[in-house]
């Protein structure tokens, strides 16, 4: 029994994150790129559409944390299904909480804590996640500053980026924080 567990864990280390998710019951559409294995203890409550990118460190939570409160009610358990529509990007380290529905054509910013459902065509970010833009507005801005390097080799892309002035407005820059020191 113990040896079988070790062998299964070893074999799991050789399969893709997407295959791992499917093995444990996550429903995943076509043309997805899954880079996490954090699908909670009820992965079968999670449905992912087509053309979805889930970055590393993303965590899905399908249940509430009620263990400390089971003294009075030992069978206390709450759950929420999670659904992700088509054409969605979920950034690195995002948390998707129970009962959340992310509709199609959305971007979830890295590190976001998604505690409410996300309407179609939204870009959300933060903790808690809030709508920061429409997808159309975000893509309009992205197209203006795009370097057009997708499809280039590592060396070609490196040459383009390192030969471009740091002052080029296509490079993303962030303003300084305000407040007192």
C-alpha cells in the first residue's frame, strides 16, 4: 500500500499539470495551458472552458475552512463550484474562491483574490479583485505598446529588447507610490 502510494506520486511527477488536473476530475476544454496543480480537495467541482491559460501558483478553493467549528456540528461542510469560461487568462498566484464564475474573455491579474464572479469581457486585479478595465480597452492599450516579438527566437527577442532605448514608451513603467515615509 505504502509502496503503491510512492509509485503513484512518482508517476504523477512525469505527467503535465493539465493531465494531473484531468486525472483528479477537473473538466478542461480544448487548447488550454494549465501550469498549476492546486485544485482543492474537490477538483471535480471545477470546470474550465476552451483557450484558457492558468499560470503557476494559481489556487482554486472549492470549500470553506470550517474544521475549527466542527465540534458542535461534526458534519459541517460547505462547497462552491467554480467555472471558468472561454478565452480567459488567470495570472500567477491568483486565488479563485468557492462559487466564483469567471465568464468568457477575461483577464485575472497576478496575485488577485477573486471572491466574486467576473462578468464577460472584464480585466480584474487586486485583493479583493475588482474590475479595472474592459478587455477591449486593455487590448487597445496593449496593441499600442506591443513590441511584436511573439514568434521570434530567444536571441532575436533579446536583441530587439536590449537595443530599444529604456525611454521607449512601449516599455511598461509604473508611477511611484504616494504617501508618507
